[in-house]
């Protein structure tokens, strides 16, 4: 029996805003040449890296991390960095300020540094330090914790966070890892997955369905504050019609066993 691949720590953020009728979430289409979830509609995010761990040692570069372990800090820092890399949206404050960085300043920082950051020519630590910024770790609320099933060749240990999008920061895909970006209601995204308009990974779908029950950003954040996070590592079995995934009922996804279609 092959050895189980280790799961890589990763983070993703569901960035929320109030739309005309429903709450909306920022999502991106992953590039078709990306190895993991190519072509899928996903939330911005990615793996925790060594640079995130270097930021942990520089407490002046973040706020709102009181009482968190280094592991928890790493997940949050990675979530904000990856979201900035992939969307240009920056969850940060000017050092010494309680207010989020405004859209004009965030845009200027993205214009100046985002390409170089994505090309590994500059570190996120340097961007924060040189611009007098602190990451707003307290803007993130834990929402879900999923681990890729055993037996998969590439596995992730992923924390999902909710955050209200900073005012007027609209986001834009990077053209490298993602090829399109949209603000979409969770309901519309789920319907798009069912119709074939969107390709949605299973954890993405389940979290969108959960989020669709909330009428506003305020209610979604309030719901997240009261949640008890249950780790989900689906158990996959093959059936005559395709695959079946079993997850803990207490995780709060309206079920325990899900049919996920034909094997491809």
C-alpha cells in the first residue's frame, strides 16, 4: 500500500461584501495549467511558506494575533499574503492605526509590489516593513478546517477564514495562477456549479452552501464567531456510479454522505 502523502498547511479567505440583494464573495478561476484544481472557481489562498514564518518573529508587522500559537499565526499570515498576491486586496493597517488601509493606498502598494512578490523578487515581510504596515489578523474569523483525504497524491491541511472585504477594495485576478475573478453570491456560485457554468471543488461547494444561508456580511461574521470548528477529512469510497464522500455530520454541512459524481 503506498504511503500517505503529508498534508501541506494552507489557508483561504472568503472575502465578503453586501450586494444589492445578497451577500457576495470574491472568487477566482484557477489557471488551467495549475496542477491543483485547474480551471476551478475557488477562494483566494494557498500554502503557508517559510516567509510567513519569518513574519511571525516580527510582531510589529501584525496586530490582532494575541493568544494565537505560531501555527495559527502562520495560517492567518499566509491567508492575507496569498489573498494580496492573487487579488490585490490587502487586509492591513497603517502601523499605529485601527483603520484598514484605504483602497487607494492598497492599490498603490499592489501596483508597486504585487508582480515582484508573485515572481519572488521581493518578500511580503519587506513590503510590510517598508510601507509601515501591520497585517490585520483579527479581521479573519475561522470558518472551516478541511484536510485532503488520505490516498490523494497532493494533500492540504486548509483553514478557511471569513473576512469583510475592506471598503472599495474590489480585487483583480493576477493573470498567472488565476485567469478571471468575480464577486458572486454564494447561491449563484452553487447554481453555477450544478449547471456546469463553474467547476467547484467539493469543500468550496459545501462552504458556499453554508454561507448562502446568511443574508448579510454582519450576520455571516456573527455566525462564524459562534461556530465550533470541526475538522473535516473526507473518506472517499468508490460506488457503481462514481464516488461517495463521508464527512462528520457535526461539521455542520447538512449531511454526512455525499455523492460527488463519476470518476474522471
